[in-house]
């Protein structure tokens, strides 16, 4: 069986690794990559730029690893078309590669906003190693990061560590708007300013000025003189390749619960996939490492003949910069309103020497939350409550029994109650109904 994998990132390599781990000797594995490198970790790139890790530490595999595992890696070959009748994939160079099973794990491309001057020298991204190499080699003094997702925040930290004066410009009202609710994001903004990074929210970039090289960024509120710009405005799922085969797409490539597309023998996983929320069942695009890995394992199992089902994706991410650590999981208030009635959502907030905690409830059940500081260390506990669908209202009503010295309730209930303030007779327990 010839398995062809388009994409050499985390998802594609996880499929290949799982297939090889099966011990099947009749499977030939080929990976097509548009890049020039063996597998690396994109999340490590800002740390390489900021000189916190060495370049060779960003790699997850060496060329020898592919050879050892009998995986054929073909670099610098961008797939451009699929012929599902002939079962071939054609690349930019016109080369063709045959398959019995095809896996689309090619992620997406950086969204390049149509801003005048965006093609000037000194404007970078930090999503691919080749771009990170260029950014790391620079010696700028003032940098503007456009966009404040996880990559933008990490790039801002990296450039600050390189000695730059750094500005973050975010179009929406607060930073990391898809990951954090406004109250949590405002606290992270304050932390970034405390580290000397200027955070400008609700501000639109109008143009990049300069001759050959960028010399300033013009927004709808000011002009910022700079010599370096990082564009961190998100990733566009790689739908065009799938469309050449007649594969159905929405916001991303569509797949069923077995990660199969509507075209026979073609699977998909990773950042190019539109999937379902594991908690609510709604359509979603969660371009996060843990989802890509889990999807890839389902793909491999089904190629091997199992009947594996993907339960759906879920948001989980961290924001770590300098000495500030934060996590987010499940729904934010904004995303929860697509699945639930806004008036039925409750918010528990705590802020003390441990940091800041924000939990979202629906019908007494935890549907998401954010934590900053030491509260972030308990994310596993909180997510356990969310996946088990434990009822927080019942916990509060039965707190006397739960907190008793001879309680038969699991320790997790007592710890959760302590963290939300029940052990202090609700002195700091604030519930807000929206």
C-alpha cells in the first residue's frame, strides 16, 4: 500500500510515525514538503529568534530519522493538483506521485492582509523556518508586530529580547481575541506593557511606508517609525489543493468522523481541516497542535483498517511571555454565545495572590476558562471538570459534605471548591450573570 502524505508538519509526521509503529511491512510512505527542511516545531521559532534556543533545537527530526524509519521525504515540492481518478498528485515542477491512500496535512498559509507597502524589505512573518531565519539575522532597533495571536505575542517577546523597542498593533479591541475574554486579555496587556512593550488595540494598519525598506507603519491613529515589521495575522487553511480533487470545503477541508474527505481514499488532518467542537458539536477551526496530533492518529488507524472515530477538537492554548504564564481552554464568552444563550452563561472570577481565574458555566457545567499565574497550574483539574460535565452548582450546594474531613467525594471536588473560594465561605467568590 502506497501512502502519500502532503505536508511535513506535526500532523503529517504523526501519521507517518503511527503507520510505521504498526509494524506493517507492506506500507510505503512518502511525504511531500513544500519547504526545504525536515520536520521542525513552528512553536519554537520565536524562541529561536529571541536567542532562547539554538537553531538546531527547533527540529523534531533529522534527515537520518526519515531514512531510519523508511520514510521517503521529498523536499521543495509543493503539491498543486490531485487527480483522484488516476490517484496521483502533481507538484509545481510537474512531477507526479502516485498513491493508494492520500493524506492532506499541508496546513495553511499565512494570511497576508492587502495593506499598501507590505512587500517592502524588513517585513517578515514568524510561521516558517525560512522566515524566522531572516528575522533572526536582522539587527533592527524598532519593531512593529501586526496581530496579537499566540505567534504575535511570542514574536514581540523575541524581538524585545533581541533589544528592539516593540509595538503590537491589534485591530480588534483586545489582544488574543479568539483565545481570551476581554478581562483576562486586559491583564495580559498590562503585563506586556510592564515588560516595556507598547500594546495598541482597536487600531488599524493603513500602510507600510519607506522606499525599498520599511521605515514606518501608518495606522488610523498614529505613525510609528520602525525598521522591522512582523506580520502575524493568522493562517488561511490550505483549501485550494483539495478543491482540485473535488473535495468539499467550508472554512477548511471538510472531513467525517473518521477524518475521511468525501473523495475515496483521501484523508485530512491538521490546520487545513474544519472539524467539530468536541463539547458542543458545532463546526469549528481549531488550528492547534494537540488537535492536529489527535486527528493524525485517527487517520493512521483508519488507513490501517481500524474503525477509529475522532471525537472533535477543542481549544487549549497558552500565552507565556517573560515571567507571565496564562492558559485558555474551552469556550471564551464570545465563542460561547454561538452555542448557548448569552443570558444563560455564568462567569466565576477570582483574583488574588495566586493570579487571575475566569471560568465560564452553562447550566452549572464548566464550558471554558482562562487562568493567569499560579491558577494556570490547575488547568488539568479545570478541564477534567469540563469533560466530566461535573455540576458546579451541585458542588456549591453540597460543599459542607464535600469539605468534611471524612468526605467520600473525590479530592478534585475539594480542590476545585478551594480554588473558586468556597473554602473561604465565598468571601472572594464572584458570580456574574451575562
